[in-house]
C-alpha cells in the first residue's frame, strides 16, 4: 500500500506539472512566439554584455559571467555538432520538427522568426548586432536575463515547465523594448548605461531551469509496455522531473538544493560582477556545466577560431565538467577477497552511490551512460580489466562477464513483432525500452521516470535507493601471480561510437553527419572518463609464480554478473566496508588527483576525470 501511494504521488506530480493533453501538439505550446514579438527586437548579443561583464583581471575569470559562460554547452547549444547532426535526421523523420528543436537550442533565433526553415538555414548573419550573429548564440544572456515569470492562471509554477515555453515582455511600449532594455537578475540596485535592472528572485529557482531541461515530444504519445498509447507526451529528457521528485527539492533526509546550488557555484567573498558596478557578496559563476566533457571538445573542434578566441573560457568549462563528474557518484568495494589462486573464481561486491539531485547519469538518453568496472593492478601498476572493460576499437563496453550499466534506452513499438525495440530516431520514439540509471535520494517516480527492472533499486519500504549494490563473480587470470590490488571503478561517457555512426549513416540530407564523424575521430572518439575509484584495503595474494611461469598482461578473466540487489553481504576471508555518506554533487571528493587512466586493455585510451581513491592501511 505504501509503495502504491508513493508511486501514485509521483504520477500525479508528473501529470500535473509536465504532461499535456493528447490532442495538443507543437502548435499549442505556450510562451512567447515570434508573432508576439516586435520585429526587429532588441535581444542583444553576448558580446554587448561582455563589454561590462567580462573579467579585466585574470583572477576574476573563474566567476565573471562572460568568462564562465562562453565555453559551456549552454553558450554553444546551437553550435554543437551533435545537435546539428541530430537535427538533420529529426527533420527527415518528422518534417518541420526542427523549429521545435531550435526553440530550445536557439531561443533568440526562434523569437526572431528565423527557426523556419527548421534546419537553421534562416539564421541570418546580416541580422546581427555588433557584427555578431545573435541567432547562433545558444542560451545567451538575453534568454535568461530577459525572460519573465508567467501570468497564465493555468500554470502553478513561476515559469512554464518543459519545451522552452519562455515568456518575454512583448509589449512594444514596455520598458523591455526601449533603447535601454529591462534585464532581470539577483540585484535590485543596478545602474547601467546599457540596461535597466530589476531583481527577480525566481531567476534562481529550479523551475527556471525546468523550462528547457524537461523535454517532451508534443506530437508523440508514450506507449506502455503492451504498446498501448497513453495520454502522456513522450519524455525525451526528464532532468527537472527527476530533481522535482527527490529530496533535493523537498529536503527530506538531505539538504534541499536547487539546480544553481550545484551548477552555478559561488565565488566566496566580495567581488564585482560588472565593470562599473558595486562589489557583490558571494556572486555566482555562470559555469553551467554537467557531464558533457566531450561535447565541449566537439564544439571547439567544429570552430577552431572561436575556440582560440575563448580559449580560457573553454578551459574553464572543461575543468569544471571534470570536477562536476568527480562529485557525481561514489564507489565502494564493499567485499573483496584477500587470497585466491590463478584461474579461480572470486566474489566482489561493489556499491555505486548517486550524489546528484537527479538520476545518474541524466540528460540526453541517446548517448549518456555509466558503468561499473573492476581492475586487477599488479605491483608495477599494470592493470587489466576483470569486469567492465572498454574496447576502444568498437566503442563497446565488455559485457563478458556482464556488468551494471546505467543508462536510458528509448525506441519504438514494433506492431508486427509485438515488442518495443531500441532505435535512435528520437523524433519518432514512443517507448522507454529501459532505464537503469541510479535514482537521486528520496526519489518518487512517475510513469515517465520509473526505473525498469534490470537493476533493483527498491529500498524495501516502498521507495527507491540512490545507490546500486551488486555482487559479481569474476575469474582471476590464469597468469596472474603475486600481490595485486582489486580496484572498483565507475566510468562515464557522454557520447558513444554507436550513436555517432547512426548520425552519419542515417543522414540523407546534408554533411552534418560526416562532419560530426570527422570531429569524433579528431578528438579521440570520446573515451570514457573515470568518475570514481576505490581500491581494496588489503592486496589480493595470488601466490608465487611457478619457476617456469611468467605473468603477462593479457585480457581479464571471465565471470558472472551482479544481481543488482542491495543490503548486507559478506564472504569468508573478505574485507567488508560500508560506503561514505552521500551528498550533493556540487562538492569535490577528497584525494582526487587528475590523470589519464592507464591502459588496462590493449589499445585502450581512456580520458581521465578525477579519480576517487581511498588510502588504507594493511591489517
């Protein structure tokens, strides 16, 4: 009964905040449209704002708005070569849908009336300010600081959740469209020759972020497991709903935290945020990053001139993304043996805890994934994977033995086969095939965020755990001897080779798929990033090698995958330990040096994030 009640609450939340009537479509979305806006409007360029809000001193670059924003995926939402390649295929599959996509990836271009044609070809360099094309600036300063709360009586939140239904003051005579536009921010005492300022506390609310970080397809309804259409729009991205259904929104067992608490870190102290403005207390940086490290590299490769112009900003974004990933999850090697023989099966228990306020991972389902790996490391530091190795040639995770992979898989109902099947045509998706991502703490799911059953996250009390505890049976390589260390790890990828190949092969319209493939290869093919690692407290004693034997660096052994169940576990001769307490993903773990992951597999090149390693004494 308790579980049923909690699930019902989650479904009501989703239906109340996020879904639309089945008869509705893209044309029925709310918010300001190009027809509402006076043309031309004065939604200016980021370069104009940079005149005052760019760092003049080097030690201010890590918090000033322009410097911290310019290298992020927010600033480059339209320039993103993955988006352009996906846009081409979406327009092939559902002609005209690209205008809906551009509404989020270029709100100013949409409001300027140039999101039609739906491929962005209407973005006009002649329609620019200060020589800079304003349509292509992604989520620019004007998008966030000119947006208003809604006055729609049907909306119960400050802003309209989902699908970039942004509201702007479109009355031609209003202060927002004078020569000195009205901008909203956290400060009431703003004096500037360039704009009027007004305080808007709601700008820092998570509902503001939910305008774009909750995405549904208004033209396609979600099907249930039997293939029957529901009245819920298909959920493409549920990051906001994941947060809204967790303790991070309502407190509970963890402190309440909003999106900006983790994604717009404060610079502690008194600092200016504008060239002529007063000092501000603990100003927030605009370093709006998450886990898409490779996406930033792809943007840089797509436009080397801009990458050079904003080199410091891109480096800030790359570094900030690694820090964000390093604080997203923790891993604990709960049980590990201290003795084994070469070729023998061993049992290990690994616990992965989600420290973020949404699922881990979250966001773009087509290419985001994380997984457990277990390595055996000899006394010379030579590594080999026993579980979850990565094949750089194929871009595939090794699933023999099977590991736990955290990702969402979308697809379509196959009426002839009577099943839903995975595929990548996102404009046509109507089924959630799988969702094994780790929930946030206190999670209450809805029909659009319900985990599937491959991994059991149930806490036994009608709720969901924010961690996965899995037991694996692995095989020690037959040529492994001496004292070696078992290392449990979590890796993350924001892009997969499979998806890149899809975007190239299915593009029958333009060269964006080929362009993306070239960028992918040029940037190292998006190698996995190490999020966290934990080594066994005591070495694994494998005995001395025979006199005529020598160890090698061959492939790891085979074994049996984990069962995904939580709770206590123990094994004879093993070292048991519980994990650290969880927390918000906006903090850095201790003892986390940066570095490249050693090549534990032949030909493997893994990009490094921050390695979480504990220091233990041998008992």
